[in-house]
C-alpha cells in the first residue's frame, strides 16, 4: 500500500529515491511548453518529462526520430521557466548520444546549460553504457529507459510489448541492474509485462517508472495530451483518458466560430 502523500517543497533526484523507500508512488507526465508545465507543476506532478514525443504531439511526425537537439532545448527551456516544484527531465533525442560518448556528453551539457533542465533521459542498456558513464561523470543526473524504446522503432519494426520472451526479459533485468550500478537515479520501463516490471522494481533501489508496465512499479508516466484526450487516434491498453478534450475543444471552437459569424461575439460588455 502506498503511504499518504507528503508535501515536498522541491522534487530532486534524491526525493524520488526517498519516495520509493517510503512506498510513495511517483506521478510523471510530459510537457513541452510553458503553459502546460505551469498547470502540471501547480497540480503537484512530481516529474515533468520533456519528451521527444514532442516530435509526434507538437510537430506531427510519425516517430520520435526527427526531433533535433535544438528543438528539445527550446521545449525544455519553455518548461523550466514554469517550474517551482517539479523535477524536469529532458530526453536526449535520437542521434545525440548513441554512437559517440563524447557527443553524448556535449549534448547533455547543452541541455543542462541552455535549458536549465534538471536531468536527462537516455534509451537503452549496455549498448549506451559508455555514454551514460561519461554524462554521469560530468555530474549530470541520468534517467534510463528500457523495454520499448521508441527511438529504436525501425530496429524493432513494431510498437508491441517487449521482453515477453525469456532471453529478452533476462537482458532487460541485466540492463536495469547495469544502469543502477552506473549511477542512474531512475528508469522508465515502457510496454513490458507487469510481472517482469514488478520484479525489476523490487530488485533495484532506484525508482522504476512504468508506462504500460503494470501497477507493481514505483510510479507512472503518460503523455499529457493522451491522458487529456486531446489526441484520439492513439488507443493503447495502458492509456486512461481523464478528459475528452478533443471533443470539448472542438465544441468550443465551433461555438466561437458561430458566435463570430452571428455577431454574438463580442457583446456590448466585451467592448471598450
């Protein structure tokens, strides 16, 4: 059972580890702009992820691959300016860290210096360990990401559940342990069997944040635009829509259009 929520003045990487030790669940959502981040921070969200999902949600790309480091810094800067409490984690985009640890460090330093973000997130395990080590050695906090790693979508060829087979599950557990040993402060597990995710969460001291990874982990993350129902084509099993903003906003826009065309807006009280 999760304990009663404690009020934290400011969320840090240490706060998240403390929350895990107290069985307090971690709430994480995405933001890409100042206004949304301000609302999330005010609502008490623990971690705000400036995700490379901005490539899909904000720019309309089919995958996360096209978004650039400069674009991630722009989005992250907008988010950081809104924050009083939440921890801001910024995705390192595809191509910014995978093959060259020196480039990975340069990319992470740019994000931290130019956006003011509090940590970076990288996808992968043993194949990116040198990049993770170099970034951590520079004093930059790193969140890992295992399971379905969207930046590798063309390698996987599908967005289906990962680590269902024994060999892949074993490798995921090894990678999770490796990331903890390297010094990552948390790991996102995406679209893996709930039993496996719970096993990983119980075997590590650092928090495991799930997305499509069941309830046995230390926290949850969703894309804000999905959970608000602003997007409506995306319907995975793990997504709970808390609002139907697509319909609500469409109706509001239609009403505004009608009011303008009918001369009902602006009214006498809405004029100078």
